[in-house]
């Protein structure tokens, strides 16, 4: 009798686990199908190619079972990417905030349900793989060359493309803007000759707010890298920045700080690429 009961319970448990795996697998496929439907929307230029060919989950996710929380983070990263690329694909309404003699420029516009976003457009005299290596593979070393960042730490890595990060930003504008920190989900994708690095604010229970630091939030943001047309050894670099600094700050100060931060980032990145040797890493 005990043996029969044990077999019955074991069989039920096995079927329960199998059913749970099946349901989770179905959820993965459903999310992927929904985003594939969304990615079918027409968009101009190279962004259209990236959006059409991007999908929520690669084949590795169909073979590997992730926890519900991990799937949630993966979905958040993909949603951030699609929202950010959607903003970039709309060429209307952009206004110039800042422009340098070398052609670097920052544009901005107000996006419904997002707020004011900033768009950096630069050309870097380095191949795309070299930028990807520095911005993704060496992400945690950014504080070594960007004085606006005190620390970036990868809190959790999920699969090949998704990470949860904590970023501590330095005070800015002569300490008018105090130190901020961010907890974000980030994903990196390569589609053809284009790499997209996207992210947005998320919650990670083991990283609570810190004393003396304001927890700010990234909206849908992304960096887009692709070879410059006619000059494959150079890279067109686009950075869409959407951010809520929290606290009480005049809009004029916020606009000045964010546009200046993007310009400074481009300069610091160039110096880093020129002074630091490349490895064998490729995106």
C-alpha cells in the first residue's frame, strides 16, 4: 500500500513538474510571438531592419528553462529595446541642444508617456567591434575612463544577452546635481551589421536605496552602433538617453547636465579607445 501510494505521488509530482515546464515553455513562446508581431511594424532605415529581425528570445531560451523572475527581466530588456528604437525611428520633432566643431551633436524632444529624451550622434574613428567590446564586455571598467561614473557593477547575468546592473553616478554641475544611482536591466543584440545596447530601470531586491544617494531611473534608453557608410573602419554611434533624475531640479539645469554629459561621454570614450588596446572579443 505504501509503495503504491509512493508511486502515485511520484507520478503526480513528475506530471506536475512536467506541466509546469510546459506552461513556462508556452509562456516563453507566447512572449516571443507577441514581440515578433510588434516588430513587424514598418520603420524607416537601419532601425527598421533591426526591429524586424530582433526577437524576444533566441533559440537558447527555448532549450533552457529560466525562472519567472529571469524571464521577466529578459522581457523588460526587450521591451526597453523596442521602445527606444521606436523613439529613434521617428525623425520628427528633434531640436538641437548642443553641437561641437567635430560634428558631435545632441538633439532632444518630448515623447508622450516618456518625457524629454536626448539623442547623441557622433562618428568614432574605431571599428564597431572595438566599441562593443568597451561598452559591453568591459562595462564594469567604465569608471576608469568616465569621471561621470563612480562605479558600474553587474548584479546578475541572465543568459548571453541580459544583465542587471547597479550604476553610481558622480555629482554634476558643480554639485548642483548630487550623486545618483541606478538599477537597470540591460540587453545587447547584434542584427546584421548593427549592434544595439538597450535598457531601462528595474527592481532588484538585493540593492536597496543607499543613504545620501538619490535613486534615479532610466527610461527606455539605448546605444546603437553600426559601421559608417563607406568607411567600415569607423562607427556611427547613437545614444538615446531617457532619464528621471528625481529630486527637485530646475528643467534648465537638467537639460544642461544631460546634454553636457553625453558630449563628455563621447570625448572620454574616444580617449579610452585610443589609449586602451583591443582584445580578441567580438560582438
